[in-house]
């Protein structure tokens, strides 16, 4: 979309269908005029001047002639193939036409033959009100169109999995046109904000030189594997193709199982404890005093041992027993700071059981 504002205060927008123009095809242009001010603005008429090259020989097979359709109450006159005059019927009276506050008008130009690759400019000139000849309102307002090279294709990216585990890397691939002047950028957000890896960008040169391979259809096949583990959910992957001032954007999303927690601003009132992710395996047949609050996790393997093979765990004078048998067993105990732990394994090899301390982090008081 291109837009411009005239000295009178009117806002002009130029949009088109399809949303991205390709050289040597045909499009529909829509010119919308909007009054964003709180007062009425006179608009006696407009002159629309098209690029001189729009009627070039490289625009064959138009379904119908170029047609400019005005809104109700307006008429058009073709001064030349590239110049059109638009006039409201109200200018036939003594007072010029006015566009009311928040009012808008829309003109449609169908079967517009697109320019060769690059930019082309349409110009609008407001008809001056009586007594305003020679003012700034007679200066042409440019509205620019960007036309992509013919045959530009970008197939949306795909991922090698539907879901990833926390810490996985991902492989993403897509197909694209290696046309001159088109830049490709891949951006993804693998980790939570503040991690230093929350945004990673891969440039066109990296994609083409390191990952892109030519295909029989003239496209290139790009494969990229993330260099940073994925820990946040979701992880958006954004592939952007840029030509001059126009962009095409394609997005796919990776879903992460058990992602890292993401926190914004944290306000604490009272006592709050932060969970640590670092665990500590305790040696065989030992004792331990807990430095913080936390969890004691005890586990016994599935063995053919008899009932006398057991793990005894004593915490603050209370004993619990896990027996070795036909299935594994586990026990998780929440403990306060400075808790006393002791444990013994009777008749079991050390690789058949474990005692792990998972601490809670430091406390925050406010």
C-alpha cells in the first residue's frame, strides 16, 4: 500500500489486488480518499496520471480494456491513455464538492497492466478551488507501486516435527526463487526474552550459500537447522522475502513440550521462593543436611531381588522404606531447610537405586 497526504489535508491510499504485483500481469488498483480532519475539505476534482510505461508491449492478454470506475456522483474523462480527469457533479454549481469529516471516496482501476520489475509512480493532482490557482494544491502527489520479477515463488516453510522437546533443535526448509534483487531473511525466537537468544536472524547470503541447493524447476531448496536449543513455546519462524520496499511474509510455528517459564514484571509481597533447576545426586549410604528448602527424590530399580533388598530413608527422625521388586518404586519428600537426611541400601548395588536432592532457590522477601 502506498499513501500520501495533500496540503489540503486529504489522505490518499493506493492498494491493489493481488497484494503483491508481478511483472507483465494485470491487477486491480483501488484509490481511496479519506478526510481525517474534523472539518469538511473542498475537492473540486482530481487528475490521475499513470506511468508512461504502463502500456508497454510486455503486458499481453488483458481480459478487458483498462477501466476507471468512479464512485457515485463522479464522472471520468480520458484525456490520454495515461491521463484521466475525475470530476464530481457538484462542481457544476457555484460551490465545489466537499468531503465531510471522516468521509471517504474510492476509485477502482481494473485491468491495470503491471510495470516491468521495479517501481512505478502514479501521480494525483487536486483541482484547485476558485482563487487558488498556483498554490501547493496543484503539486502532483506521488503514489508508488512495486512490481516483483516474473515467476517469483516462495513456498511456505515447513518443520521436521510437529512438536519438540525442551532443548531440541529444529530443521526448517522451503523453496524460493533466487531472482536478483530479492533478499530472504529467516527470523526465529528460540528462547525467552532476556536470555540473549530471544531473536535470531539468518540473512539471505547464509541461506543461499550454506543451505540453498538448485532444483530442476529453477527454484532453490533451503534447509536450515537452528543453532540454539528451543526452550520457549511457541517458537515462531518468520521467512521474509523483500524486493525494494515490498515484503512477503511466511510464518510457521514450533510447539515445545515443557517449555521454560517466561516471566514479565514480578512483584513479591511476603515470602516467595524460586525453584532451582540444578539437582544433586547423593552418594551411597550417606547422610546430608539440606541447605535450603527442596525435594528429596528416592528411586529403586526393577530387579529380581527379594524383600530384604531395600532402601531405608530417614528424614528428621522418620524412616521410610522402598523395597526392590518386580517394578521400580519412587518417593518424593518435600523438606525444609536444615533437614537431616540419612539413607542405607541393604543388599542392593548402587546402580539400582538413587537419592537425589532438588533444591529450591533463594528466598525473596518484601
